[in-house]
C-alpha cells in the first residue's frame, strides 16, 4: 500500500486530498500546524491516516520528520507539497513586509525543506511522485499578487528543475496550477480573517472546489508509472487569463 504525505492537511485542498486518497486505499500522513483539526480528521478517516503536527517553516522539525514516523508510514511514496498561503493583496509599495516574508518562508522554503528531506529515500528506492501546489498566480501577474505570484513561479520552475534532476529515475513530478477555488480558508487567511472581503471573492462565481483538486490528484497518482504530467493549469469556466492593461492616466 503506497504512503502519501500531504502538507497543509488541516483545511481546504489538503483535507479533501486526505479524504479522497484514504477512500482510494492509500495510507496518508496529513500534516499541518493545527493538531486539533488533524485529530478530528483522524477520528473520521481511521488508522490508515496519521495526523502529524508540523510547521513547514521549521527546518529542524522537518529534518527530523522521518525519524518520528511509525512503522508502516516511514517510506513515503508520494509527497504532496500543498501547505501554502497568500497574505494581503496590497500593491507592492504598500504591502506588509512581514506578510511577504511569511509567504516566502512557507511557499518556497517550506516546500524546499520537505522536498530535500523526502526525495533521497525516493531516489534510493527509485520510486516516487512529488506533486506541488503551484497556482495560476505563478503564470499570470495580477494587481496585488506580487510576492504570492512570485512564490508560485518558484514552485513552477522548481518542479520543472526537479524533473530534470530526476532524469533517468522512476520518480514523477507534477505542478498543479489552480485558478480561483472557493470553499477553503485561502481568502480568510489572505485577508487576515476579514470574512466580508473573503466572501466577496467568490460571490456569484461558479468556482473550483477542493474536491475538484482532490479528484484531480486521485487521477494523477493513478496514472501509469511511465506517464508524467509536468504541469496542470486548472481554472473555473468563469475565469480566463486576461491580463494586459493600458493606462490612460500617464501623460
Ligand atoms: N484556494 C485557491 O484559490 C488556490 C488557488 C491556487 C493555489 N492554491 C494553493 O493551494 C494550497 C492550499 O490552499 P487552500 O485553498 O486549501 O488553503 P487553506 O484552506 O488556507 O489551506 C492551507 C493549508 O496550509 C497549511 N499551512 C499554512 N502555513 C503552514 C505552515 N507554516 N506549516 C504547515 N502548514 C501550513 C494550513 O494549516 P495550518 O494553518 O493548520 O498550519 C492549511 O492546512 C496553497 O499552497 C495555495 O497557495 C490555492
């Protein structure tokens, strides 16, 4: 039975991915900072689900991750680097610098930590799959996306470079690039708990859901071992990339 590690399992995509992969018959380690959420999920998902409190920005904790895993969960076959966040949507010259640093530490450095710790054992066994959660924000700029978009551009390029480093090995890498997805905590986190601002993002839009992403991952991990989806950009029908703008203000 394959073992999957899903980061950011306490809400949104991560939680839905854990539910789906447990239903598909995998053993799943679900990690996040909020242990209470993971414990509730464990009560629902049973003994094939292992809740793990882990802050991906804490290098020492990530370095020791494998040591603390019980038998039956030690050999991670599939790593889903999902933990991540956007903070703020101010333009670059007004943004909160601490928010910028938190996004870099979580979306870039956290993902690097996890990958560097798990990948060697995949290489040793010549078997594995890493799925990263990028974003359309890494492909197309939008006003206020500044550092968030840049972190996801890192995830895109890092995924492509991982593929290249893994040339000749039976290890797969995919970058999933979702557009507007609702029903997660993403916008609540982004707008620092301002529910009205968060709700407005999804008003009157038929958005993608966490279950859509979980079903996509369920399909990806079920594809044959010779088959690699390098990147997968997913948007709701209601969203298109329409970025070019012309200002009539500049004289
Ligand atoms: N929703 C969207 O529209 C959208 C679109 C494209 C890409 N994405 C990406 O998809 C991923 C999941 O987003 P989501 O919508 O499911 O958001 P979400 O509901 O806010 O979930 C984010 C998860 O990341 C975890 N997390 C945050 N900081 C962490 C840290 N330092 N250490 C460990 N875990 C941490 C959170 O858990 P704790 O707080 O318990 O630690 C939570 O479980 C993110 O990488 C996001 O950038 C989302």
